C-alpha cells in the first residue's frame, strides 16, 4: 500500500527521483522517520527556488515525521559546485554568521520548531566538521570515496574544463559525512534535496551503507524555473526572497499573483496546502476567471510565508493600485532625502529601483516608468520635492517613495 505521505507528495508533483521508492514506502509505513534538508548560507534568506523541498519537508512534518534543517556552516566555507561554471566567492565569518541567522529565520516560517517528536530542529554541520583535522578526515573517510566515482558526478564533470579546485572537489565528501553524522546522532534515514543535489546526496547513502551496513534514502524534487525556463535562484539574478527585510510581503504576493497561466495549477499544488479537489477546480478556470485562481495562490502562499495579516494587507494594497479606493498603506515604501530638485535618474536610483543610471535610463526610453500615474519620456527630466511619490516600474513593481 502506498504510504499516505508519498501519495500526497506524488499527486502534488513534488517527487522527481528516489533512491529506493519501495523501501522508503515500507519505512514510512512502519513508523515515523527523521529526514533532513540542507542549505548553504550563501545568502541571508531562502528564496522561492529553495521552497520546493522546504514545502515537501512541511508536508513530512504534517504527517508526523521529524524534520532536521541543516545550515551549511562548513560546506558554505567550501562552496557547492553543483550547477555552476565557476567557484563561489569565499565569505567572511561575519557574513556567514549573518546568513546562517537569516536561513534560520526563513525555516521558522515554514516549520514548527520545538522539543516534540515531530518538531523541527536546526543543525549546523560546522559543529562536527570543525572537530576534524585534515589527517583525521582522511584517516576516517579517505578510503570510502573513489576518484572515478567522484569524477562521474555531473557537478564535477561540467567543471573539469574550467578550473574546479581541490576545495570544491571535497564538497560531496563533506555532504556525505553530514548524512552519516545525522544518521548516527538522530537516526536520520532520509535526505530531501533539489534535483541538482542528487549526486551529492547519493554519496551519503553510499557512505552509510559502507560504514554501517544500513540503508538510507534520498528523495529529490524537480527545480522550479521562471517563465523563460531559467532556474530561480540568487546566482540567476531572479531570486524571490522569503525574508521580509529582503522582499516585502506585498512583492512576494505579487510574484505569485503574476504566475504564468500555464504554471498556476502546478504552483497551487507545490506552494500551498489547498486540498487537491479544490486545486483541480481552480486549475480548470480559463481566461479572466484564472486571475481569481492566481489571487487564491498568492493569498495562500503568502499566508504560509508571512502570515494571514500580511497576505490580506498585500491583497488590499494590490486592490488600491489596480482597482482604486482601498487603503494604500501597505504598498512597499522607500524613504529618501530630497532637499531640492533631483534628476530623475538619481531619484530612481536613490529609491532603490535601479542599481545604475544606465539601467534607469534604458527603462525610461522603453516607456517603463511612471511617477504619480504619468509616464516618463525624458531621462533628463528633474523631479521637484514633495512629501511622497507613487512610482511604477514596468507592469508589476510599485513603490511609494516618501521624502524625509
């Protein structure tokens, strides 16, 4: 009989690949398990691209299993080569600490932490990796990994021609030791991961089999892409951040509200906990009615990440911008100093809408900027100071600029 959790994950489209589906099904039917999901602290927040396995972990907890959320304080010092054409920049200890705190904040939005049997726990692999000297690590694990096996990994093969370092080459061994450590300490028998982490994760179950003679499992999810088919992520330049200090709940809501038509049903299954029978009804909507399904998606996804009050406030703000007559206090706001007239390019950069004047100029020339409802046509124009401005960039980005 298929386990209820696996059935839920399957019908919602989470499952991409499993190391041994039949054995995992039996393990889940025989009792509660502990699973882990890791993320390196390359930024101080998760983004939507991370959330597919996080939501899968949320379902695992709902079915009574225990989540371990690993922040890679050690692996973050190496840099994961998976899916990359160049090495990651090294981070200072201060940046690592800031990013780890941000990841913990993100995880707490999706999972319940505590001391109960199914309550989530955050672990940091630096806590055990820092205890190994180089000689200790080689003595304990050096013969458990063969070079041909490591070279067969896709993450390694794609980097061999453009300078993969020995530092990065060790990444998969660290991740494998993480799984072994969590198995020994917490009885963790399952790793969840994105499809790009499959090779690294499989090394972990191989190490557990060699060292302990036990079977562990890996369950991967497909990667989420944007409308152009690009992977959503920080390095791809299209990250939709989870923490509100990096992206407002309104902008988070807008991201899901603007989901492409063909992805609405898929996103409802993955990013919400709406029952499947209701999702099937919403997925059948067409034309203008599909916009209502997008609002349902945006409200449900934002409620999980930011709470019901923030989701309702975002929807109210959107109504103010597009329908008129509603409270606009929840529109994203930026304060700037403006003592005298300011060139429009300086104004847009000061408001944080562009990183460079050339980008701002290009958008104006394309007709993509409105200030207080009027389209800008001249990038040489100046802005006279007043208490606040409503700025629109493109069709989706709105910002209230308040002058100090």
